[in-house]
C-alpha cells in the first residue's frame, strides 16, 4: 500500500499549507483529498510537490506491504 503520511509531515515542516498549495500553486482540492486518503496520484503530482516543497520523493511517499495489495 502506498502511504502519503510522510507528505503531511513534510508539508507541516515547510512554509506551505493546504491553502497555499491550492491557491498559490494551483493544486486541486481533489488531489489533496486523494493524498489524505492514500489514493492514487500521478507522478506529475509527486514531481510538482517535490519542486514546491524542495524535497525528495521519500519525503512524500512510502510503501507499506499490505494483505490488501493487488495480487501479482
């Protein structure tokens, strides 16, 4: 399972917040909602967040093995 909890920690420790992401950086509310609920987001979104927050991918996302993962 993909977990975005590192993103929220990184966001909290930055000068940005939900408001600036949506208004200043034009990120949609639905994208932030998807992150909040660990839903799929595009690599473009992750790239944009890395640029905005000046961070690495590992500061936004982590993988946690889960029994609910899709069978390969």
